[in-house]
């Protein structure tokens, strides 16, 4: 029956014929990566390796029947995937894959079957796990392992089929032998153990204590269960995957980059199949959880990261990097746009070179242009900020025009303040809006204004020095220069500065 460890989740229907748990081994350190981060938290396709394995497992069993075995940096690993709702088992000392299952005995022993997955093989699919599980059930086996034929089997455990069974094309297995213990003859075997298994629960826990550490690593190998069960005259079988790539582990950085490339290309293929055009897919970095609507076009060298959602009929132009953002339908993202935790309404146009920092909500049909930086703002429907602006901590209504070079001065050195620009406002170019400040509906702010006080609706605000004009000043300056004199200063009083005063001023400047 179900275990007590499964809090806060509903139990499976009682009419289920057999009760299946999934154990994911994720306690190892990943020594070969030479990293301070645990192996299963390294990212592939934009999310932790372990998260991929859990996602596949959750398509096969409910979260409350999934047990992740953690050990090295256990709390970090737990925190990274806690949101998935799975259970955790702590393997304080990592004494091998067999030991991982020993430690999980209490959590798993109530189940009829236990499917075991390697937490470091992120390309495994739910379909393959189901095939393994179905085959295991159909064979009525004590242990079923998923195997694969590799051109270069180096480093993997090799599958030793039962001689007679092998000749007859049968499925029975005698043992698994690890690379370090394999004879020269065994090393030639190309059929490898993938690290994915299905066990009959009672058979596993009746015999697991027969594992020993008499091997080159001094560890309890789960792989030895094949020989243990075989000796106990229990049925051990193997099923080969058609796609060997699916079971590849990420033991080295080189393996990880290969898996990453494979996963991302598969992601592109999935999007292409869903009606998205991606030019030069191998230049794009699209994370696993990204969604894109049909007839959207992704140009070369685009990155779509995290939980980004792109609508239909969009065009995402080259060199744009979009993270955890939601983009509506018919949006154009022009080249070089950077966007994080933001939203674009339908039909919006942003870029080239816009920087949308977290909390930017750009309304339907709004425009954000080149060298415009936004942060925590709402830009209303059809509003435009087309050139060279900083808009932070601002609520901007519909149909607003923000002139080139406008800046919301949101920070006083200690606190951030809000700027409110109501609908229909026109902000002239090069204006500074010193927050907190409110510009009322329909008002105008004259170009180059420094606005420090609220502007009432429908008013015109001028916050700049009045222009003065000195007729003939430039001509007189030219003429003076021709006479070997220098005309200095910009205002009328200074026009009559004599040579002596001028020399004195120059001397002071040099001091
Ligand atoms: C293992 C298999 C090998 C197989 C290969 C497939 C054993 C002894 N060998 O080797 O036959 O071909 O996988 O990829 O099982 N782990 C724990 N606790 C531990 C040790 C490991 O949870 O004490 C976890 C690791 O975090 C990892 C998984 O088990 O996710 C596999 O361990 P790893 O050390 O990578 O085994 P391999 O050497 O790859
Ligand atoms: Ca491995």
C-alpha cells in the first residue's frame, strides 16, 4: 500500500491492479564534472538535468509515487525541484547505486513494482519508461533493465545475456558487468546497461542485502542485482531502446554539451512540427519549456529562455534574448532586443535594441523603440516610446507619446518613486520627469522640460529656461578673431571684455 511519506497528495484509485513507484537516483556528486554544483543541477536545455527526468517520470506516475534519492548537496537539489511535488529520500553517504535503493527501502517496499531512473540522463522519455514498465509486466520479471547498443560502449556496464537465450534471440540476462571489472572479451560487448530498471518490489527488497562492495569502487552496485536475482532463479530480462541517445548520461562536460545540443534541436523540431518557422535552428537557443504559436517566425541567433511564451503570427528577429516573458499574438520583436520577466500585448512592436527589464508590461499595439530601457512599467494601449529613453517605475496610460530622450528620474539615491502619465499625454523630447510626479490626462510637456511638480490634465507644462537670442553675436565673434582678438563668453556683458581681463581669466584657469 501507499507509504506515509506521501503527504498533501491524493492517493491512487484503489482498483489499480498494481502499485508502481518511481525512484530517481540523484544523490551522486558527479566527480567527473569538476564542479562545485551537484551534477543533477547542471542545466541542459535551460533547466536542471534532474528536472527533465522528473518531468518524464510525472507523465508515467503521480508525483506522490515518485521518490528522488538525494545526498550530495541534498538541500540544494531538493529546493531546485521541490515545486514538482515529488518525495525525497536522503542518502546521507553515497555508497553506490545499490545503496541508494537500500536507503529507500522504507519508502518503496510497499509497492508492487519499482521503476528506477538515473537522475543524470535527461533525454529519457515517458514513452520509453512506459515501454520498460509494460515489458516488465508482460514478462512477469523480477528485474527488467533497459539496454542499448552503443558504437562506443566504453564506461558503461555491459549486459551479459544468458548464452542459450541470446542464441535463441531471447531476453534473459545473467549479469551486468561494470567497465572496470569487465574482461577484455566482455568489453567488446556493445549492449550496455542504461541505468533504467523495473523491479518487482518484493524481489528487490528480499534480495538487496546480498549486494556486496567487493568491486573496484568499493560500492554497492545496483547492477549486481541482475546476477543476485539470476542466482536466486528469478527472471531477469532486458529490453533494448531503439534510440540509444535517449539513455545517455551526463557524466562529463563534453557529454553535457552533446545532450544540450540534442535536446534543443529536438525542441526546435517540436516547434517546427507545431507550425513555427525557425531559420537556422542550430543557431537558436530555445529552452525546453518555451511555447511558440503557429505561424510565428524565429530568425537566426535568437534565444528564448525559461518559461517564455510567444503568441501566434509573431516575428522574433535576430539576436533577441527573451527570458521568462509572455509575448502576445502578431508582435514584432526587432533585432537585438533583450527582455526579461515582461509582457508584450498583441500587435506590439519593440526594438531594435530595446531593453525590457523585469516587470515591463507593454500594452496592445504599443511601440518601444531603439535604446529604450524599461523597468516595472505599464505602457498603455497604442502608446509609443520610440527612441533613447529610460522609463522605470511608471504607469503610462493609453495613447501616450513619449518623446526621444525622456527619462523618468525614479531614484533619489535611497528610494524609488512612481511616475504616472495619464492617457493621451504628450511628453516632449529630452524631458526629465522627477518622481514622484503625475502628468494629468491629455496634458503636454514641452520638450527639454524638467518636471518636478504634478501637471494637471489638459495643461501645458514648460520646465526649462527661456531662450534668449543675441543678434549678430556670432558675426562679431568671427570679426574679432580676424582682428587677432578673442571674443569670449556667451552673453552680452562679456562681449566688451578687454585684452587685460581676458589674459587674467586665462591665467586663473591655468592655476
Ligand atoms: C551506472 C551503472 C552502469 C550504467 C550507467 C548508465 C552502476 C554501478 N553502474 O554507471 O552500469 O551503464 O549508470 O548511465 O549503477 N547515485 C546515487 N547514489 C550513489 C551513487 C550514484 O544516487 O551512491 C546516482 C547518481 O547521482 C546518478 C546515478 O545514480 O544520477 C548513476 O550514478 P553514476 O555514478 O553516474 O553511475 P555510472 O558510473 O554512470
Ligand atoms: Ca551516469
